[in-house]
């Protein structure tokens, strides 16, 4: 007996308010990556599904197959906005409840959630998905050009912080950022998950055809 098994390719996008930051906005960049990966999957006749982390539990994204459905994928991506408030952990849990089959999951997120991401990751691992994480940050976050007295407002929960920018403060910021990225890279790598840090200034076609090809996701 010969059994032919379809490959399911899931792209899970972060559409929280923090993804609206940067120039271009991180969500716009994430959409470009999802469109490129989706096109590759559709031309290979894989089953392609794109969803957002904050999507309601009962609403599933479109399941597409075949190159002729690429326009439907693009229409879906164009309609996405950075306004979802569901936590990363709960959103990924909802995704696992909607999609019980195995396959490849490509997460595109800035990982900026005060409740963390560890619980959500364990849910994906439990379902034996082949997971790729694209940790997306803006150039403004990686190397902020700020001066003077500022009032910062958290786009996720409206938390306010009044600060005075100084050289020691910027140095401490970079130390905290490096620790955050380092912990994420180590946490995901320990569990056999492909981790990639990407900037919104990096040409997305280089990301898709370069690094992801090296890691075996794209051929």
C-alpha cells in the first residue's frame, strides 16, 4: 500500500499592537514574509494556512492549495491589522485547538508579551509540529535614536514610563535587549526549534531565499 500525505504549512503571524511599530511596520514586513512562503507552498501543492495569534478560537484561517489561490492569500493578508489583544500563550493554545494535524509552523512575532511565550511553545511541541521562529524587531527597537525627556506609552497595555535619555540608560537598554534576545534564542534552540532574528530593514527576499533556504525550510 502506498499512502500519499499532504504537507501542511502553517504561518502564524503576530498582529498585536506592538507589531504596528517601525518603518516599515513589523506587521507589514511579516505579511511580506507570509506571502512569499505561502507562494512557495502553493506552487508545491502543499496545504497552506495563514492565521494570526490573536484570532478567535472558533475562526480558522483559509486553507489554500494550488497557485491559483495565491490571490486569496494576498487578500487575507491585506486585511490584517495590528489590533489583536490576545496573549501569545492563549493565542497559540487556540491555534493548537483549531489545527490538530502535524506539519510545519512558521511563527513570525516580536515576542513582546509581558506574559511570556513559554507555555504557548510547549503546546506546539506537544503536537509535534516542525517549528520555525522568525523573531522580528524593528531597527528603531534594535538601535533607538532617542534624546531628551520622553513619556513612553506601551502600545499593548497603555503602561506609561517617563524617562530621560542618557548614555548610561541607552547602554543598559542594549544590555537588556541582548539578554532578551539571547534568552529567546537559547530557549528555542534547546527544544530543537529553528530560531532566526530578523530586522524590518532586512530585505525579506534575502530572508526567505537565503537564511531559510540554508535551514532547509525553502528549497
